[in-house]
């Protein structure tokens, strides 16, 4: 019976600066202040510039149909579909047919197909 009992008392009153607070807003503010005190706020107005050459730009990524087909053929059909709402089973079963289309679409810099 004890395991079935569920008490929901919330957060006990909190004390800060010598005062005890029991209202939800004050407790939320106290906990938020405590949480944020663990993070450092850095001064980003004076970031130094390092001497030397800057890094070169990355070359274009080439997406080959074979790679796309290989990835699609390994999709688990029992998994849930992604944000595109395409069933994983459909992606896996049509991997050979749709891989060239996806690869070509990626080559032209447009990512809205997937």
C-alpha cells in the first residue's frame, strides 16, 4: 500500500537572504538564481584576434548515389518516420530508385527534399 501512495507536496519553502519564501514565483526565482550562478558570464565585447593565417574554407561535400542508397537500405522499417512523415519501410524499399534523386538534389545545395 505504501508504494501506491503518492504525495505531491511540491517544493518546500526556500530561504534566501534570511527570509523564508513559500509562494511559487519566489521559489522559482530563487531556484533560477541558484541554477544560473553555476555558469560564467564572459565578456564578449573584447575578443582577441589571433595572429596568423585563418583557416581555409572547407571544400564542397560530394554526395554519391551509392552512399545514399547504402544508408537508406540500412534504415530499420519498424522505426517511426521522421519530420518528413515518410515511412521508413518506404525509404528502405525504394532506396535504389530514390538514391540518385536525393544525391543529385544534395549536390545542387538544396536540403529541402529531406
